[in-house]
C-alpha cells in the first residue's frame, strides 16, 4: 500500500514547510527528486494544475489524499480502502478530528501531527478567504474533477 510514510522524515519536514508557503522548500522538493510532493503541496493549497499533474503522472493517490484532507467523503472512503491507516488518520486530523489526532500522538507519529497542524492552519485560512463576502467564485475545480474522472475510468478498465 502507498502512503506518505514511505518518505523519509526530512522530506516530510520539507513538505510541512512547503504547505506552509515556504517557496524555498517547495523548490527543494521539486528539484531534489520529489516533484510529486511539490505538486501535492500545491494541490493542498488549491492549485488545479497540481491536481491534474498528480493524476497524469501516476500519483492519483496524492490527489485523492488532498481531497480527503478537504473533507471530501468519497475521497475519505478511497483513502480508507486504498492507503495505509496512517494516511486516513492524517487526512482526518487535518480536519481537526480529535480521535485521529490522539491516534497519531499515541503512535508517536509526530511528523504527521506537524503536517496535519500546518495543513489545518492553511485550510482554515483558505476557508476564511473563500467565505470573504467580496470574493466571486467562477465554477470550481472542473479540470481537477475531469482528471480524477479520467483516472477512475482508466482504473476500471484495468480492473476488468
């Protein structure tokens, strides 16, 4: 099974900083052999191009994990069945699920607690910006949804 725990803790620390908006860490991930984590960082931050890139470059699991971190029920179900329990607990912790935070703490997964805390902070900020009364919304994330649908169709064909 795939999951974020396959990466070295130093790489995950760089991911924490990248999600927090540090472009130097984003560039380090991108240039040091982890373009999927750089794209994941941007996907978490709402970048449709990054989501499409993840689907097209065989990192759909990271795109779906990003959606699960946003609270998408279908993505959470997929993570529950398609990734390791650590990733499910991490995704739920990003939405301040107390049981998941406790689970990560009890299992001494401090890096995932740090990652969840940084992600939760960004997601709260993003939601405040989205809810700002003077912001106009122009149709959502259709390109990322199309890429996900294409990936799902291809997966069904391969399973048959």
